[in-house]
């Protein structure tokens, strides 16, 4: 037995899908900016510490700050 499925999309559905994709893109863009800003603030906070405090609180050296802040984004 054969079944026929109508797969034509209406113009309204196409426009709605396009607008949805655009809105999702803008939301993702601004969310990424927000995360980057908070990470930058954290980097500045860590750079303001002296070496002894940095190592005592976080167990890292000054050269490891960026890797420490972006550890979830970096592939090793």
C-alpha cells in the first residue's frame, strides 16, 4: 500500500522559520558577548592578584590564566 505525504511548505511557514533562525542567531550572539565579558572580567581579576595569591587560591601561574578561564572551550 502506498501513502502520499504532502511536503509542500507554505510561504508563511518559510517566513516564520527564517525569522526564528534570525532571532536565535541574535540571541546566541548576545549571549556569547555576555559570556565573553564575564570571562574578561575574571581574567582581569586574576591578573590583578600577585603571584603567591594566584597560586594559593587557584593553583595556577600567571601564564596559565587564559587556559584556566577558558578551560571548557580549549581542546587539549
